C-alpha cells in the first residue's frame, strides 16, 4: 500500500483502521460527515480502492505495518 502523503489522510486512515465510523471521526475532528466522506472518497481514489471495505482493510494493514508516520 502506498503511504498517504497528507496528514489528514493519515489521520483518517488511522481512525478507520481502528474501527471508527464516519460520524465519530467527524465529531472528534470537528468536521461534517460530508467532509469526512469526501476525504475518504479521495483517499480511495488515490489508492485505487473501490469500496469502503477495501479502504478499511487497507487501513488495518497500514496500521499493522507500522508505517503510519
């Protein structure tokens, strides 16, 4: 998996990999759910992923790899 370059992408991926849902991520980061969904869609496009499931799986693997910084 390509390591995300943007801090926001890394932050969202970490939270997704930890199992947090969009609403909780939005609340904690003081963003709207639409903004979080938009960021997730952009991350999926950057990484060539097609679904939220693929995004979550990739986020988990990314965390497990230890390359989260």
